[in-house]
C-alpha cells in the first residue's frame, strides 16, 4: 500500500475535541475526506458529536466528503460557528 501525508487543520469545537490545532496524518493513496474523518473519529471519540455538522475544505476550497485527497493536501475541519 502506498501512502501519502495530509495535514489536518482543526477549528472551534473540532480543535477542542482533539486537543490540537493541526495534525499530520499518513493515509492510503486515493483516500477521500470521509476516510480521513473516520480515522480521526476512531482516534478521538470526543469529535463524534460534531461529525454531522462538519464542513470540509481542502487547500482552502470547500469540498464534499467524497473529495479525493492528494499528497500534501491540507484538510480543514470546520464546525458551525455561533456568536455575534
């Protein structure tokens, strides 16, 4: 299996759940956003409640969960933000 490296940026409640602002993950070539999120959910159970409302951006562009990642992509997990 060939692997690639993906940087994950975590914001707001996702950052709080994981306890980090940024992670570097090694994933299989051809991984999609959903598979990276699933990996994070396995490692960080506190992130599970946020999953249904997370939005995703790859290299600063919004994408869907089926978006195919490339080596050295940056994936941002963006929970909804409230405030005024």
